[in-house]
C-alpha cells in the first residue's frame, strides 16, 4: 500500500512537472518544472529498487542537463517582453492533445498487454556491481559503440558551435 | 582470435580512419585529408568485396558480443554500397569543398563516423545496437547538414532535421521497450522465435512495438506522413551532403527494415502490409506532387527521392503477401537508385562549384551547348531515374512491379506505373531544357578532371546495369546484379 501511494505522489509530480515545462511562459520556470519531472522519475527508479539508475538519473538528468540549461537561461537573461508572443498557446496545446490522443490510447493499450508475471529479481538487483556486470558482459558492443556516438556528437557540436572569424563572409 | 578480428576489420578500419582524420585535421590540407579518407574507405571496400559470397553466416566474437554483430552477405552488400557511396561523395566533390570556405578537416571525420554507424546498423542483430548505430549515423548527418553555419537556410534545415529526427528516434526506443516487455529480449532471433511459434500468445505488444520502430524508419526514409522535412533539409544541406544523404543514408534504412521484416516479424507481415499499402499510396502521390511543384532542380530531386521511397515501399509491402521476388527487387532497386541519384546529385554539385545561385530549370536552358559532356551524363541519369528502358532504373522498376503483381497488389502496381509516367514529366523537363533551348551564354571551356571521369563511369554503369549481361567478367551486368541481390537475401533467410 505504501509503495502505491508513493507511486501516485511521484506520478503526480511527474505529470505536473511535464505540464509546467510546456505551459510556463518564462523559460526559467520551464527548466525548473523539467527538473521536478526528472526528480520524480528518479524517485520511480528508487521505488523499483534500482539504486544505480536512481543515482545516474539524478547525476545526469538533474545534475548535468537541467543545471546546464539553467546556466544558459540565466546567462542569456531574456527579458519578459522579449519572449515570443504566443496568444493562442493554450488553444494550440489543446489541439495537440486531441491530435496525439489516439497515440496515447495505443500506448495505453500496449501497456495493458504487458505480462503480469515477472521474473524474480536476483540477489543484489539494481546494485552498482550488477549494473557493471550487465553492461560489460551482456551489452559490451552497445556500450562500446555509445562511445563512438558521443564522440561523433561532440565533434558535430564543436563544428557547429565553433566561431571562425575568417569565414564570416 | 585473428579470424574474429578479420571479421570486424572493415568496420574497424572505417572508425580508425575517422580517428586518424580527427588527429590530422589541423595539420593536413583538405586535399590530403580527402585522400586519407578515401584510402581508409577503399581499404574497407576491398576487404568487403573479397569477402562477398565466400563467408558463411556467423557472429563476430560470439563469446564477448553475444549474437549482436552478425556477418552475412546481406550486410556485406550494404557495406559495399555505404563505402562506395562515401567514396563517390568524397571524390566527385573534391572541387566543391575547395570552392567553399566553410569546409574544414572535421568534415571527413564526420562522413566516416556516419559510414561507421550505417555499417553497424546493417550488421546489428539486436535492437539496442541498431538504435545506437542509427543515432551515430544520423547525428553525424545532422552536423553535416548544418555545415554551412552562417547560411540561414542551412542552419534552419539542421535544426528542423535534428529536432524532428530526435523525436522520431524516441519512437524506436519506445518500440524496443514494448518488444522487450513482451519477449524479454531484444535479440532479433529471440524475437523471431517468439513471434513465429504459434501459441496462445497475444502479439499485440510486439505489434505495437514494431509499428513504433517502423515510424522511425519511415521517417528517415521520407515516406509521406513523415515527409515534411525532406525537401527543406535536402535543399538546405550543402550539395555533397545532399548527395550523401540521398544516395547512401537512405539505403541504410532499408538495411534494418529488410532485416526486421524478413527475420523478425515474418509472421506478422500481413498486418504490416495493410499499413504499408496506405503509406505507399500516400508516398507515391504526395511525392509526385512535391516533385512536380518545384522550380529548383535540387528540390525536385528531393521530392522525387520521396517517390523512389514509395516504389521501394511497394515491394516492401509485397514481402508480407508472399512474393519471393520482393526482397531481391528492393535490393536491386537500391543499387539502381544509388547509382542514378549519386550521379545526378554529383553532377549538380559539380556544376554548383562555379556558381553560388540556386539552380532552377531556367538555368539549364541550353546547357548542352555549354557543357555537352555533362549534359549527356545528366540526361542518362534522368532517364534512369524515370525508368526509361535500357537503363538500370527500368529494370529496377520492372522487378518492383513484378513483385507487386506476383503478390496480387495489382492496384498498387498500377499506381506505381502511373507515378512513373508522372515522373517522366519532371525528369524530361530538365532534358528538354538542356537540349531544346538555345544557350544564353557562350560555350565555356571546362576542365575535364577526375570527378568528370567518375561521373562518366557511373553513367556507363547505369547503362550496363540495364542492358549488360555477364559478357565482361568482373563487372556485373543486369542479370549479375539481380543474382547478387538474391544471394544477399538468401544469406539473410538462412539464419533461421
């Protein structure tokens, strides 16, 4: 019973955070709502007894992604009147909700077909050690090519962001 | 040990080449970097071509990688196309990137990273690996599209492509999660075993997961409900990148799509076929409309590439309806489209080297007087794209429509033939502009260099693929190519 109520609470925060991220006009508020959603998601992982994912979620999504975007927002410091005007924003959002409703039904339907019997988790489930064993034993190839993915993304980002005064023409 | 290393050597060479290029990018000139990139790619190409047809299906490092990295003729044929596409892109555009000051050394490394991603995608026998490989390839292409960063059109194209691409990429991972939820594994063989054994199981979860994966694949192909980015991105990207995307990146998507539908979801194919039929009709009609309405040649070719996806989707939906010809037909069409589109975009970028304006139909008036050689080559590629007999494009369409009729989709085949006739309009308009109008400028002397020679060789291959038999050894003609395609598909189906 306790985990159910915790789950409902976390889900509420997740939904509120996601809605706030889309709904707020000020980008700072959006970023903080996003942080709330990410923290709630980390809580979900903790509820599943997966301590590694819980830590990784907080460190990467909250610690790195949200803080970095907050830093950008604060350093750019956009004034309220310079933000783009979106008069019919909520009407558009309603339209989008109607548009993606069938997709949501499909996803809901898929979830109801999930098997209800689960394999028992073994000793040390969700621990750092088990996570490391899984990554380096069963998933070596994806794990290794992720490094190439990050390198390619980094090179691409540097190429796009780098300023080259000689090429300004 | 060394045997295993030899198996992954082509892929390793490409990624090592990318690292070497990154290290050299500040010290070498663009010309030298280009040669280094071509050297690595052709090394990989040569190893693959020696291996094609001689290896049995096997996994690389099975005790370490599990069954994630598969090596069969199917993936080797795709590797050959990727490396050849990248080599052609680099060699034909040597003059182009020297004429633009926004190119720098990282360009070559990004192309090699992208080829590496596509090669892993063709070899991957597991959904998470496939997703990461797809992202490697697309992230490099995102950066390449926005390479001209001080150009608004180019930056806009990159942002559009990146945001839409990342969002549809999320569908792939969601679909993988659903399939994992049902099967308990993301390995394609486990999924196939789960799906193909009839029992009292609900396949709804696998089906929805498969549909989500298909969304990503169809988006990157540019099928019609997901096509809104195609024309703008193709136009915004620099010419060499457009050529790379249209000829090489598009093929990579069919690698994973064919592997999925032939191994993975073979018994669910009836359901796919219904969805795919609708998408095919939309793609053929919408793509034709896109292509007809354009004034710029680059945008017209972008629109027509949507139509060509539509032709391949005709055969793709025939797979599920029991046509043995369908899968080899797609392979053959991929080869033919690869040759013709790479040639057409190659000529465009070759011409664009000297001028910076957008090329419209009007600019091609009297082109045959100014550049008789190039316009003859362009005419050949246009004939092939429209499916004129005696070119490779005709045979490609012939096999596609045969497979559609074989599987009983007469209406779809009919629609395909109608759109082929419509496509004659926008392709022949260019030929008419080049040959039947007087030139406004004087004839200019133009240098005949290596790029021109390569374009000529490709035009010869387009014709040889349409009429040739195996008279000349080592150069596969029309029947040789379809045999290669069949061999590749056979190697794929031997797994089970």
